[in-house]
C-alpha cells in the first residue's frame, strides 16, 4: 500500500466498532453464565448449521475458590464520557443493558527500565451498567497489539459479554503503548509503505528494505527522544500495576487477549499477591524467540485461512469461487508484477494484500467483508481491500505501534542473508503468508534489542484460566497450552473455533469464563482435565 492515503479521523482513544456474536448457536438469545445447555447444532459465521462435537462439561462447583474481587476506590479522577465513547464506537448496545463510560488518563514511565526518559500518558476507560455503584469491582480487559490494543476494547467487550459479568464487574480498558493518547506515528508514509508492501527477496530488494527499516527506527527514536524501547509487553505489565493502584484495589481481576494476555502473565508473575481472577485468552508461547515465533504464526495463519476459505465456500455465492486459496494466490502473483491503483491514487500491492488478509482473519464476523474485498480486488477494484488495510497501515493506523511492540518483544535479530533463506523456504511451506512474515523480521533488524526474559512467578498464583483457539492467525493453540503448562495454577480450555480471542464468542467459553470470573470457581486443576469447547 503506497501514498496517496486518505486521512483518518484521530481521536484521543481509538475504538473498534465491531460487535462480536455473544450467543453463537443459541437461537439469538442472550448469553448466560451457568451450566452449559447447548443445542445439538451450532451456527458458524457463514450461517451454516453444523453438528457440535461433544464437549467436556464444565466442572460443578467444588474446585478451588478464587479471591473475592475488591470494590474499587479510585484515586484517579474519571469524567463521564458516555456519549463520546458510544458515538465513536458506533456499537449497538443490546437491549438488556444500558452502559455508562468514564474516562481518564494515567501518567506512566516512558520506559520502566529507564526512569531518566520521563513519563508519558495512557488512556483509561471504565465501562459498566449505567446503574452500577461507583465501587463495583473492576475487571481489566486488555487487547492484543495487532488487533484491538486501545482502551475502546472495553466498550466492545461490554456490548458482548453475558449480563452477569457486568452485574459483577465494571470493565476497564487500557490504551496499550502506541495507541490512543499515546499514539505512535513515527514512520514516514514512504517507509511505512515499504515495510507493508515488502514481498521481493532478491538481494537488492532486501538491502532497500533494510535501509527503510533503519529510517523508521531513526525517526521513532528521534520523535520519542530515545524512548522507543518503552513500546513492549514488559512496559504494559508495568502499566497494569499503575492501573491497579489508580483503581484502589489490592487484587485486580483481568482478561487479556493475545500479547495482552502475555503482558498480564508477566504482571501476574511479578506480583502474585496483586492478582485476582485471571483469564489469559490466546497468549503466545513465551519460550519462542525469532524466527520460531514468526514461523509458528505463519503456520497458524495458513490454517486460519483454510477455515476462512471453508466458511466462504460453505455459503452461497462465495466471491472467491470454489477455491479461495487458488483465487487469492493468483491475485497475489498478479500483484507481484502489476500493482493495482485505486482512483484516489492509493496502490494495492502483494504485501499490502497479505497484510490486510492477516488482519482480517482475526475476526470471523467480518470474514464475509474480507471475502468480498478480495473478490473485488480480483476483479480489478482495489478500494474495498485498501479500506480494510487503512486501519492497519494508513495514516493513524496501528502499524507503527504493532511493529515496535513486536520488535522490542523479540530477543534475536537476523541478518538479511538469514532472512532471505527463511523467506525462500517459508514461501514453499507457508505459500500465502510465509514471505510477508519473514520480511517483517528484516523490519526488526535495526531495532535495539531490549527483550525481557520470560517472567517466572515469584510466588503462588490463584488458579488461572488459559484459553486457546484452534484457528488463531496470531499463533497456534499449542502455544497457549504451553503457557498453561508453565503456570502451576494453570487450567486450559481449547476452543475449536477461529479468530483472535475465544471470549466471549460462544456459550461454552462463556460458561467456563463466567464460573471463574463471576462465581469464583476454577475448573479442576491439571492439564489432564483440560476443557474442550466446540466451534
């Protein structure tokens, strides 16, 4: 994707206006927390009814109880921002709830490991029932840096969760580093486009890409006065501690998604006594470094694309024909030699197309939109796909923050020759996404290495529920299982569905999470008692 780009509106906090299904296969009724009463069929996002495989039932009460959530006694001053938040989000609120939102900003260290760099600001939003008492216990909901990293994630979740969750908690959203009031916009349009569009693996192209990556790092360090290292999961873990203090609770309950779950795990390990009821939804394997981490992601993205293709062809009139993989592969091959230009002069490239697809795979509810956009590009109209790419790589998009977080979280840097070898092999093993993910490693090459070692709990943790999604383009479910294995108190639930984040997508997952969060009862311990939820 190359200039010209259309300007995007920039607000103090970025919100995502996508409402996830709360009760897939539940006949349109609202989700409830309690014993699972699933019907014999489920309805996929494409509207096709499919038989449900048998699921392990949620254990009855009797498992270890968890800490009682503390009432909040905020020391931060929150101001009512309901109208603004809901207007920006544009999310239809279910009729069973009326929501109220309050906003504030916290000042936090720019880099907790470098106090001389001063402090920066991150946004905080509380979202709960309009008639909730002010001291209702808080539940921090933390998004993934590549999908929904803003405080607005709490607004989206508040419109999805079963009502008993809102009757027990007020949700709290936190801006991850680089979004909202701390938005990171340091790469030039040309350099950002070069990183997004990268697809060629010849020596000259790699040299040019490395030079553009160096320019991005230089610009970011100048803009941030040397504080680019603060954009990493360890800093988010430090921010979580600041949130707990601002809310005035001894123990903080939380749900994290993707690398947001990884940041929560790091915070919990550093201060177990501060942990309340904790759910890690799709955390990535903390033992993997590059290039193994990117290869695992390439494999997961390929598998998720196959699920996307099946959903498309299972519905009438799939815009990608009988073989979506073949259609998209052919489109990418054409774009490698002839880019597609939109009337507003934006350009669609092979790398931009694959970046948009990887982003779109994270949310199954928007798969029909992604399929239609790919079909339009295949017919010569680049605009719908470029519109999907804009929130990622356009002006005000999340690309810079995502890149900084991924690079700072990685401990190893690879030389161009190593990356060329990887890209050549991954193009064969992971034909759609392997090259793109290999070249992103080159984009990280010039970044200083600041990665922190995996966190080890310094004391006993309460039982922690870890969720893994079988078709998550951000990483395989096996990585989430390994996280559960590293936690003596870990309980694992595998959801046989698609997307980044399993909660609150289905009644089965909602039952397990609700028992832990609302009822304070963890599933039976030990991975031999792992739970299984159908799609």
